[in-house]
C-alpha cells in the first residue's frame, strides 16, 4: 500500500508538470482528487483496513491529499502567469510611477508678473499669435514701407503678390498687437496685461531664438501722465526684483509711443557695482515703454484729447534669465528635464 501511494504521487507530479493549460490540469486534478479519483479511492479504502494498517496508511494518504491540493494550486498559478505573459501583460511587474509635472520657468515668470499687475488693478487677456500687417504694424503707427519695420523682422504667412498690401497674415513679432485688439473692442478706462509667444526670423544662438515670449501692458484713462507710468513700473520692479531696485529711464524711439523710453533696473546680481551679467555697467535693460501715441487712438476711434495712457513691453526670457542666472536662451526650449526639474 505504501508503494502504491508513492507511485500515485510520482505519477501525479509528472502529469501535473506536463499539463499545458487549465483544462488539461483540471483533467489531471479530477483523475486524482475528484470524488472518484485515485486519492479519494485510497482514503475510502481505509475503512476496510485493520487498525494497524490504518495507522500506517492513514497519515500517508492524508498528507498525499494535502500535498496534491497544494501542487495543483501552484501549477494553476504558474499557468495563469504564463498566459498573461503570452498576452503581453505581466501583472507582477512593478507599476509605472506617474511623473509629476512642474511649471515651466517662463510660465512661472509670467504668473509672477501677472500677480503683481493684478494687484495694481490690471486684467489679463489673450491675443492671437497669427496676426495681420494691420495689427502688427499699421495700427501701431509702423508704416508698411518704413525702415522701423526692419526692427520687427517678421515671418509672413502669405506672399505679397497674392495679398492686398497691408493684409498679409504673419506671426506676430511683438505683443503690442494686444493693445489694438483690446482698444478696438472696448472703451477706456483700460488696464490690461497680455503675454505670449512672438516670432522673429533670427538665427538661434545663446541669446536669440526665432520664438520667444513678451508681455505687454497698457493703461488708458483720463489724465494718465508719464508719472503714472513711472509709478506703476517702479512698484513692479520693486516687487519683482526686490525693494532696493533702482530704475533708470533713457529716451528712446518706438512708433507707437511718444515720448518713448527704455527702462533699466539696477543690476540684480551686483546691485549696481558692475559685474559680468550687467557688462560692468551696473544697469540691466528690461523694458520698453512710453505714452501711447495719439495716432494709435485715432486708428481705433478714441478721442486723443479725451484719453491718455501708457504702454510697456518686456521680454520674458530675458527677465527669467536674469532672475535665475541662466546664460543660454535655448535651455528654455530644449525640453531637457535636467534643466526643467530645477524650477
Ligand atoms: N513692442 C516692443 C518690442 O517688441 C516693446 C515695446 C516698447 C512695447 C515700448 C511697448 C512700448 O508697449 O511702449 O520691442
């Protein structure tokens, strides 16, 4: 009897091992563990045995049953695993950890500037990236045939032969277009801020990119004066770059403002003493600004005698580079996570 049990066990192990699938395994299980199976047969034959025999065979038969159950379970588990592997799914693999995104440094700068100007009563708007010559140039008092247009070198989407002069579509070369878009739709008083991508066909190097970001702001009301421009931008530069920051206004020319200025802040790296970043000048140029040219009001149908206002524009990349000490503009656009993870 003991030999018989041993043989049954060996035979069973072989058959379990060679089972190819769940159905095959089930056949083997029924053969051994089924109600009329070989193991059940031995167990029920215990009844007709002598006490002595029972004592020897009983435990062997019982442990055979227990082992057999475990062997079948284990094989079933292995078959299931192979099946999912064949189907390309392995549930035992560790899960993919979701990557946590973060805010791009340029967007961070835009958000920060927005917050400051919202505190000063400004409203944030969007303006199209695809524009026409009218919005990008003419309405901003940049004549179509004027050399000042070269400053805003532009990507055109239409060829000049096929389009009426002045109506060619283009990728905006500055965000000053937002001034016209809003003035055309709304009446003063206005306090508006708009930022986004601008495009210029520049060769790419450490300080140039064919696409970069600008922020445009303007304020129009009754009796807005140059001192208001100064006050608002001084408040901005102190909040953005620290309370010690000084400002310097230099006369400049922009067609859409009169008078126009370029604005420098005291170098945020050396505090004005002179260093590599400010080229030993102690000052950093960060803004163009001025009082909105009456010609712009005429174009949008405002009475230049009734309203006055100022406008300003700044480069987001430049401010972000100064703020974090970044020395190559291309880093913003290469999507290198080693760079982006630092912000
Ligand atoms: N649009 C100018 C540029 O792209 C920047 C600028 C200068 C905007 C003076 C203004 C301004 O609103 O008043 O270089």
